[in-house]
C-alpha cells in the first residue's frame, strides 16, 4: 500500500471501504468510522472476521466482495503485519496481490468468450447493455474498474476511484450480464424501488437492487428468453 498521510498523530490509509491506522500496531475499521472513538466501536475477533464481513449492516449476504455494503461500527485492534494482511484479504480477497502485480486488464469480451453452460450467452450482451450493467453493478463497488469492453475501447462509465484495481469483470458482473438478457414477464410492471427483503444476490427478482439500478441506467434493450 502507498505511504500514508499523518492524521491526529497516527498514520492512516484507505483501502476500499477500509481504513488502516498505523500506530505501532495496526488497527482496521470501516472508513466511515474515521474519527469515532475506538471505545464506541465493537471489537471484532480476527478469527471470525471473514464470516462477519460477508453480511451487511442489515444482516444480508453481500454478493461480491467490493460491494459498498461493508458493515460499519467495528474495529480490529493491535494487529501485526501478518494479521493486518489476513484481515484485509478477508474483506478484499487477492486485492493486495492484484494491486502489486499491476497486470494488464482483461476486457469483457475476452471474459465472456471463456464462459460455458448457462453463462455462454453473456457473449450476446450488446454494448449498450454492457454499459448499463456496468453502471448498475460496478457503480456500487469499492474497486476502480480498469477493464473495458475491448482493449483500447473505453466504456463511457465512471471507473470509480481509490487504490483497489479491478482488472477483469467479476463473477457477479457476469451473472448480472446473464440476467439482463432474460425477459421480465411482460404483464408485470417492474418495481421502481428495490425491495428490502430481496437479497442483493438474487438477480432473478425484478425488485433486486441491481435489476432496479440496471433499469434506471437505461436498461430497456432487447432481451432474449432463458
Ligand atoms: S467487475 Fe465491477 S463490481 Fe465486479 S469487482 Fe470489478 S468493479 Fe467491482
């Protein structure tokens, strides 16, 4: 990670939605909890941390690691370097390695061509559909998108910012790409708001937050049947 700026006598670094504090030992918390007294945060056990960060503040399963739904209000304290890396990897698996490798991004069309079985169809996604699904999914991710539709052919979608690179479309993006190629029942008016009781990972439900985000992005393109 980059050199950290000094803040209230301690050195800090944001890493996605995490805040690393270096003060002799390391401390980890949600970046939105910057400035909150440690005593006001819930101390987490590193041994159960990986399971803890898989759910959001409302207890819903988080469908991809970068989703901007990391729970808040917790702290991991007195970590050594190894424990810090293990905790960071629990939240963003392989992100430190991807950042250090600085590998070339893999474009969407290349990832789509690799898919088999029910995911083969994602090669049929039009450029317009790809733009909208990228906006819907990557627009709610803590990573900075480096991939495009094809090498040298930038998608007109905000890449996000921050130190965590995303070098190729993740499995959730691919799953969402498959789902937007499926017709919604024509007799049903799709909901305008996501339903709180629909899991973020249930892409089959028209009230799923990513399907609503896709429609808002303009996703009204021609679809095919399952
Ligand atoms: S493809 Fe998009 S949603 Fe998936 S990890 Fe990369 S930036 Fe995040």
